[in-house]
C-alpha cells in the first residue's frame, strides 16, 4: 500500500473527524446545567510505559501490509519484538489527605509489561496487596489492552472500567483464556499476537456516553470522573474513555490514553459540562503527528491549546515529538521529561534530546 492510500485509510477510519474536533477554538462557557464532580487535593501520574511500539516504521509497515488503518487489529501478524505498551499509574490525594491509586491501561507485549510491572516499578506487588483499587481501560487498541494478563495475574478480580464498544475478540481475551493468532500472508504461518491465561473475575463496568444516572460521566471518587466518547478509531476500534480530575483551587486536568476524540474536543467537553470549569492541565498520548509528519492543521491545534490557557501539558506516545517540540516553541507549557528511559532495555527510535515527552520512568504532578 502506498503512503497516500494509507493516509486515506486513516482518514476514513475516523481520524479525520477527530482532527476536525481538534481545531475547535474556545468559546465562552454555555449557561447549561453543569455537573459537579467534586475535588481532589492533587494528582500524580507515573509514566510506567509510553512506548507502545519501538519503531514507527515497523509498526506502520505492519498496518500497510495487511490492508491499512481500517483493518481488524486481530488479523495482523504484528512483529512481536516491536511491541511494547502504554500504561500509567495514577495517584490521587483526596481533600482529606489520603492517597488512592489506580491504573490507566495495561500495555501490549506481556514480556515487556512484566518487565515494567515487576522490574521497573512495584505495580505487580501493589496489585497483589490491593494498593491499586481499580483499572481504567481507555480503549481496546492492542497497545493499551493486549497486555491484560500482566495485570490480571497479580489481581484477577480487580475492578475494570472499559468502553462498552468491545468486539468478541476483546471479550474473549478478557474472559475466555483466549490465545489469538493471525496469519502471515507470505508464509501461511499462524503467528501469536496476544493471549490471556488469567480470566477476569472482578466487577466490569461498561462505559458509554450516557454515563451513570444519565449524567454523561462515571464517578470514580470525589473529584475524578470518566467520560466515554463514542468515536471511530483506527484498526476497527471504537470508543475511548477519558479521565477528568478537578484539582481544588487549580482546575480540571484531562488525562487520556490516545486522545482519539481530539484534544480540543476534550477540553471543550469539560468547559461545557463541568461546574465552575477552570482549565488547568493535560496528560497523555494526544494522537496528533503519530508518524512524525506535519500538516498545517497541526498549527491550529497549537493555537487552540494556547487559547485554553492550561498551565501544564504532559505528552508522549502518539502525540508526535515534532508536534510537542513545535508546541513548546509556540508557548504551550509542555512539561519536560528526563533521560530515565535510557535505563530501560528498549526505547523508542524517535526519542530526542529535547525531552518534550514524558517518557518511561518520568512523572508529572498537578
């Protein structure tokens, strides 16, 4: 598949729609009924792993060779050595001063996620000890979900919040000890792509845009909520859960896995729907210049982010180093990372010395 065809397939899969949402500019808050989600004292996000894959070219080639961006992700024989994962540990300090922890996403390659959870952090033990209360799955993409066994083997009954828009393969991986394989079209060989030998036995909350009690959100604890956006995504995936935190006397922090609905759309939702909305911060993969290419509309996203006047923006994963560097140069308050990722056994081929990404081992506080 040629690059032009590949880009067209991305547009057809819904990315164009999310980018259109990205170029919305702020308006004055509307006088509609607002939701009060409460407040927290502060928030810390530890980047367990943001390297969902290590080489952009290899990842893109896997997609192109098997039909493009609209292909079912379960039919692609992904190169296992290139697979990593996305996962973050979130620590909320309540107004009473108590710390409460949960996980956002669970990665892809089990070997990589076991390394992250057991050697580069204490997440495995924290799950076993009950220190991590629950897990939130942002969306069903391979790099955010297929490593589920690495979490469940430490706590199979953990409470999970997931998008309601799952496919049978997704639920089989969660509940049925599935071992998924895909056919290599050149050799005819069936290639391992993901597995889970530890079925989930805990509470499963299916999130949709209606939310709990028709409020449009799911309340996780005072000051913390999930909003589900039902949008089409690449690789036959639909729907993304986004986290919102209200930090007392500071404002709303938006936390996302991949930001498929578009970063300005997420900011706009909070402005329109949350009581006493004040923009404060953002963290996550922002899905802008995913393969490090530039388009003029990305300048409009920078202008839009600046217009919201957030105070901190931490980004990585699918944001694109090129966008983060241009955004920082244009006045977006990008939180710089460190070189800690170089201590890991593998890291991204596009990592740069500019440190505009919060990479593996980094953290940000709000």
